[in-house]
C-alpha cells in the first residue's frame, strides 16, 4: 500500500475545502513549504468498472482492488477510494502484466513485492534502497511496539529500583552491623589490653615475690647454718662447763682434803 500510494501518503486530510485554503494560506505566510490537502467534502471517489473487476477476479494472480484491501473509518471512505479505489493489486509482476493487458493498460497495478505497472504500459520496480526512515504504515505498529517495550523497560526499571532500594537497605544494615562489630571489637580489644596489663602487673608482682622468697630462702639457709654453728658452739661450751665443773669438784675435793689435812696438822702442832 505504501507503493500504491507513493507520494500521496504524505497528503493531509481536512474536513472542508475552506480549511484547505486556510492551511495553504498559512503555509505561504509562514514560508513552511508546500502540501497537498484532501478536503473530505469535495474529494470524489475513483473506482474500477465492476464488470471489469468481474472479468479479472478469477485470474490466479489477482489480489484485489486497493481500497477493498485496507481497513479504515467510514468517514474517510471518499479519501481512500480517491487514492487507491482504482489501483489493482497482483501477486507478481508477470500477473500485473497479464492484468494490465486484460484491462487495456487503463489502471495502475501494484504487486505484493512493490513493482508497478502504470497506465499506458510503463513499469517500475527493482531493489529498494535501505533507509532509516520508517514506513508510514508501520509507524503505528512500531509505536505500539516501542510503547510496549517502554512499558516493559519502565516495569524493569521500577523492579530494578526496588531491588536497588532493597540492596541499599541491606548494605546500610550491613554497614551498621559492621560498625557495631567494629565497636564491639574495639571494646574487646580494650578489655584485652586491660587484662594484659593486669596480667603483666601480676607477673611483675609474682617475679618480685619469687625474688623475695629467694632472698628469704637464702637468709633462712644462713640462719639455719648460724643456728647449727651456735648449737655446736653451745654444745662445746656445755662440754667445757661440765669439764670445768668436774675440775671444780675435783679441786673442791682437793681443797677439802687439804683443808682437813691442814686442820689435822694444826691440831698436832
């Protein structure tokens, strides 16, 4: 249908002929270019003789009349029939040539591949240049597809935002937990340092006590040695005292004997 319409696909449909005049006036005034306007009120339909259609409709390559192959609002029926009401559609270029012969080359025939047999017998066709421009008749469909994709992307974006929000919340919670763990770690480290310092102080006290005990042991050992020495000296003194007492007894005996002898001697004298 895009080939069948050609440049007519760019025409602008208006309601009344005075609206078309106003539009053309505006184009001139604003120097906005040229346009073809189709007033619904004045456009007259074009058609193909029904008897001729009856003759060619049994042809295997005949597809139909252009205006009968499209859907449209009945408001625009005069426009549709004016533009493609006298255009025949065929399967192939060969079919188009045969239909052109059958209709005495009176009508424009367009194939499904976009080749054209013009009234009078000229033909046009071939490979179309690739273009980034979108066909007028696929824009609505592509717009719907884009809108569907956009909606899908929006839903995915919302879902991604929800996931991102959840992950941010989880990250915040993890960071808070990590911060709390760090505080707990610092507290434990401080407690460890206090315990370590206390342990070191106890170790120092224990070492000092051990040193004192060592000194005490040495002093005690010396005291024991001195006590042993004093004990021996005391024993020797006791022995000496006993010996001296014995000697004193012996001397007293001798003295008594001598004293007795002295008395006896004096008595005899």
